[in-house]
């Protein structure tokens, strides 16, 4: 395996057809070819600048921070971790939303069970 293939899964960011979003105007590899390649070119320039000048200004430092975050977020093992906790996090978010609705004057006349049914229905879509 080459170093550039570490944390890489073929077609991981491939755009697939969905009922929720109209993504037909995008090529199936749009994310990898357009979004990530622009970021990676920017990172490459900053890293080269740091190597040659051996100094980091604020803007370059922010780009390096972005680079480190992208390494973490784009790592398939991180996404497995997120997926593992997704159901629990969704339940926590839905519970908080119901509590917020119950405390909002505009929704006081609705029962807890009705609001829960709505949140469950739309939360699972």
C-alpha cells in the first residue's frame, strides 16, 4: 500500500442517487475531484511554504488546523466510530428537541406523545 492510500477507501465519497436530494447535476466523483482536490492543493502550498520559509503566519496556521481536522474526519475509521454512536446521538437529539418544544409557548397545547410522534417520524426520515 502506498502512503497516499492510507485511510483511503475506493468510491467512499461517491455520490449516489437519493430521494432526499437532487444531485443529478454533479458527477459521481464530484466530492473527491473538486472539493477535496482544492483543499489538498491548498494544503500542499502551505506545507511547501512552511518548509521553505520555516515560519507560519495565522492564515497558514488555520489551514494546517483545517488539514488536521480533515485527516480525522475523512478517516474511514472515524466514520465507523460516528456510525456506531449515531443511533444513541439521534435519540439524545430527539429527546432534547421534544423538551425544547414542550417548553416553547407555541407548542404548549400539544401533548408530549404527539410531539414525540412528530419528532420520531421526521427524525427517522
